[in-house]
């Protein structure tokens, strides 16, 4: 069986969970007025989300943007 060079198995990034936990705590502390600049954590969430989405799209051999955005909408909406 011939495998494509672009198809990679999904990899779990444990350090990103730790980073997300730190960001969640920063946003919570910002809303409790215990930390200034909590908006930076929200920007980091956007960067992290963009990185993971791009990595996912680049790992596929072909990209169907309509299918991608429909699946993203379903995940967010539900």
C-alpha cells in the first residue's frame, strides 16, 4: 500500500494543554480584576487556534475549504 507524504498521523501535544490552562487562568484572573492585560491571553488563544488549524490543513493531501468551514461551524455551533 502506497502512502502519501502529506498524510501524517495525528499527534497529541501535551504542552499545549498546559499552555491553554495557563491562558484560562490568566483570563479568569483578568475578569476577577487580579491581573492586568488578560486580553493578551485571548490573543494567544487565537494564535494557538490558527496554528493548529493550519497544521491540520497542511497535513491533508487535498483541502476542501467548504467542507472544512462547514465542519468548523458545526463544532462551534453545537
